[in-house]
C-alpha cells in the first residue's frame, strides 16, 4: 500500500479497500487464470461488463493496460514472454489472497483472529 518507483517512473499505491482496486484484485485472482494466465481482454470483460462503442472500448483497453503496469510495478503479476498474457507471481498470490481475505472479513472476525 505504498507508492513504488520503477525505472524512474512512480506508480501509485494500491488501496485494496477502494472499489476499483478491490475489483481489480478480485478479477486477477480468479481461478480460471491460474494456469494459462490472463490478457487485457479478459480483464476488460470482468471490469466492464457492458460493451461500449469503439472509442469507449479503446479507452478501457488503455486503462486496463495502465492497471496491469501498476500491478507489474508492485511485483504482483509478471508478463509471460512471447505472449500477451500475464500471471500472478507467487508473492502476488500470497499478498492478494491476504488482502482479499482482510477486505471480505468483518471486524468481529479480525478481532477474534488477533486475540
């Protein structure tokens, strides 16, 4: 949850409690992507269920590309060489699972676990 600098470029911090970042982390960690990975197109279908016109689809594709760069900068995903696919790293799998578990847990559950 801190900003990262990679190759002189600053990437914002991830906020798993925000609706957009939480939805992105849930989409990336879906089970069907664990073996073959996922593409920009796969995430667009999940993040934007309704189809838009050509200009909207192009903007959405660019937005998802920036989100993928953000996840790569944080080390949560990696690019599969020679393809347009990405996979979650081992570190990313642990972090995303922990963040989503904490996001979905209520205060009583967290208090019981801490005690």
